[in-house]
C-alpha cells in the first residue's frame, strides 16, 4: 500500500487528520495557519486535492469544499481526499482577492520560502501538498461584480485534462492556456494535473454554481474509482475553444438583456447603455454567435469596460465562419 504524506505528516489507511501549516505571523503576533483536512480510505487509491480560497474573496469555492466536508463526501471508498477550504486566509479576513502586500497568490508560484507574503503562501502549497497528490481541482469565481457561469478551465491538448473535464461535466469546458506563475502551470511542470472550476461571483453565494461544483467533484471521484456513484449531469457540456469580450463603447448605466449561460447570435441585442440624465440610450449587440460564459453585474460602467464574456464551441465557430 502506498505511503501518503501531506505537509510532512504520514496519513495512515482509514485515518482522518487536520493539519495546520503555519504561513506567517501578523504584526500583532497573531499566527496565521492554513488548515488542511486529509481523509484516507482503508483501501488504496488516488490522492485528490480540493483547493479553494486562493483568492480570499472567492467564497463559492470555499463553500463547495465546506459542503463536501459537512456532508462527509470527503470520506471516499478508495484513495485519499485532501481538502483545503481557504488557502489565502489573509484575503478571506479582509474580503480581498490578494494578500496584504497587494500580490496575487495565483501569480506567485512556485513561490519562495523567504519571498513576499504571496510567494510564501505559494511556496508552502508547492512543497507541502502538491508533490504528494495525483489530481487537483482548484475552485474559483468571477472577479468583483462579475459572475462566471459554471465552467471548467483546462489545457485541452493534454488527454488527462480532457478526461477530467469530461468527468466533471460542467455546463462549459474551456480550453484555457496556462497563466504565468499560476498553480495550474507549476503543478503541470511537476507532472500533476489540476483543473480549474469557475462559478459565480466573488463575495456572493451562488447556490447553483456551488451545487454544480459539488456534483462535478463527485463525478471526478467516481471517474478516479474513489466512489461508486455520483450525480448524473443535468445537461451536455459544451467545449469552448475561443473566447472574446463585448466591451462598452461609452460610459453609463448598463442593463443586460440576456443571462449568463445563454446562446446569443451575431447582431442580437444583449443589453442597453444609458446615462443617468436621460440624454442617450445605446443598444449593445453581440459581435458574434457565442455563449455568454461571464457577465459584468455592475450597472455603472466606463468606456472600454468588459460587459460580457463570450465563448464559442465548434458549432458557433462554424456559424461565425471561423472553421
């Protein structure tokens, strides 16, 4: 039977353990720990990491992992589940995407033991957890005032990523290149496959996106042979190969006329921009046939602001004469 070690602690078959990694200390001398919950089945199997809270304001991912723990879904029949509900404790406490030094943890990998605060958080994750897992799911949400329709992001030229994305079976699967200095890229360099799940908006619970994340995780577990049953997908997944943004041509107040997840055709009316004084009204139209995979929920926008994130599958590309 394989040895399972997380953060220097060996986990025995059938054992559940909470491990606290000390990241740093606040100026007040308060210690900041990152809790890790490890559940190992009596039977051998893969090691799956569920990672959330890389950005401290992205609470939907935290809630996905919390519900998995609360419902006992981390107690699998075979293998080991490593649950990390909040990576960026600093950001969580301050309702912030970043850490106090203003840096983004997910642009700080592989990190440094003596570097910036974000770099230190990344370092501990890369040295204490990632070397000892087989597969990972990194949970995220849209940014401030932007919602992402439930979607998996992965590099689809890799066969294992295609398998994982198909198993998760989110409404959308997006072919997404690696971001520089991200967890996903650095893990791949070490032979670890991590897919990203995006759903909802930061600092706002989206129950549908949360439950989609829980169900998709269970489908991954079933695919890996860790459990025997999982919820069936509610709809086919659509593979998105090309994305673009609809941007505001003028500043004003934006009111969308379509919903996230919806298919829009080239020339369709997708929203209206007005100004607060009733001096003008502009109809916003889609420049291509695509699915709305993300939406700006802020009513107050400036010229150039991203209003909608569009994604094209093969059928959309064909309609747009891109094939």
